C-alpha cells in the first residue's frame, strides 16, 4: 500500500464517492457523523440521566476508555473521505471534556475530498457557554445547539434536577450569539403535562432573534426514562398551537436527510422546527452514524449494540483498513426502528442505548 493510501483511507477495497457518499442497504448515504466526547454530564435531566440511576455510585467511563482527541480526529478524517459532510460533537455534556477547544481546532482543519470544511457544530446544555463560547469560535466551531426545555426557572431546575438556573443557559445562548456561533439552534423536548404549556411562550421568546427553535417529540430512547406514548406531544399539535397565534407556513428542507420539518412565521419573524421522531418517522432518509465516547459505532439512535472501533483504532490498523470496516458496516445498515415502532410494541422491546451515552 502506498503511504498516501494509508494516510487518506483510499486504495483497493475502499469505496469513496465524494458526490454521494456511501449508501446503505436502503440507499441512504452517510453524510452526518455524531461523535460523543464524554459520557458525563453536570445535569441529571429526568428524561435523559435520571438521578436514581445516574447517581453518585454510577460508574462512568475511565479516561483511558474514552477516545483520545487524536483518535476522534482520525475517525472524522476517515469519515470525511467516505462522504461525511456534517460533524456533530455531543456528550454527555461535551463542554465538560477538558481541552475541548483543542479538539475543535483539529476537527475544523479537516476537509472533504473536494476541499470544503466540514459543517462543524456542537450540542450542549449551555451551562458553560458563557465561559467557552469565544474560545470555541476562535478554534473553528461554526455553530451550537442548546437544549432548553423550559423558561420557567422552578420548572427548569426541576427538570435538570441539579437546581441549575435557566437564566444561565439564556446567558449562554447570548454569549454564543455574540461570539459568532450563530444561528444558535434551541432544542426543546416536549412531554405532556410537564412543559407542553410552554409551547407558545418558548416560540415567542425566540421569535425575531434569528435562533431557530425546534420542538422534539419525547422519544423512547434507552430504558431509564419511563417513556409512554401518552407523554408524547405530536408535532402537528405544536404547529397548530403556534399557528393559531402566529401564522406559519411550511419551508423546504435545508439539506437532504434533515430531521426537522421547518415552518416560518408569515410575518418574517423567523422559523421553528418540529422533529417528529414518534408520529412521523424519518428513517427513510436518515444519513446519520453515531460514535460513543469509548468508540462504539451505532447506525441508529435506537440501536442496542454497536461496533467496537476503538479496538480497531488501537490495534495498529491503517486508515484504509478502518475505512473498509466503516464502509462495510454502513453498506449492511438496514435500521428503521421508528418506522417499525408500532409493530415492536406487541412484544418486549430489546434494551437500547441511553440518550446520554450516544448524544442524541
């Protein structure tokens, strides 16, 4: 093998199609890679990391078990050679990872085969953004997505279960915007009887700010959040409630495989999005792969097991060998859990990875 093949992940047996990317068993390309950099979080949100499970005795990954920055960079470079154009850094809470700015700088330097930078973004609970936003932007981060489930301080403290004040997250959003990490996307997970009365207040809080607000249907990810179908607030209801006060009109997708259905205010005051992972499955064009903090590749958010990339990376395998493994895994991919959800309720569902483990 030539040295350039080893370095770039090209060569015999490696399929690299820059225009379309790899295709899985259902013809879906690999375009979006989401990499978790830590399994730890400073929140204990009741729908994600409930304190009764993720308490003081919970055994998080040891530092030696999680991927190093060098390993993450290497995976991202190989992914880009196979068609990845979007890279999302997740957690846990990724801003807890020491030196995260150094990792961002490494990833910002990666280019696709046709010479373009990756669409590099990070998902965070916003708690550390007032301190980190400027350094992240200087390192090359392009955008952040902030989780915000309530504007009511008492409710927000109850949901995160560590009594973290909502104003500090709002300050983080402002800091990210001031640093140039914009537009700042705001993600709200809705749960019936918990925060569905804040649909309109949240919409009005971010109307006119340029920050897209996305309402996410409460999902049955993992097995620790006590999910019930009755707790789901359908996206159609969200759109109807907002439209009754602030008329909306549908927008075209910004990119193929986009999870959110976009709606804009008819008066030009911005847009909202709804992610209908329960009532309107979008498996048909899902182009996302996820890597956990210790290097397991998952081809579906609702998967129960993943492929151990860390062992491959640490075994001395060349980039071309890692690329072949990734290609083979993606080409065999046939996941469509959300489309089959209705059928799976008849029997006992298999154990699934937790949201905090894979980063959403």
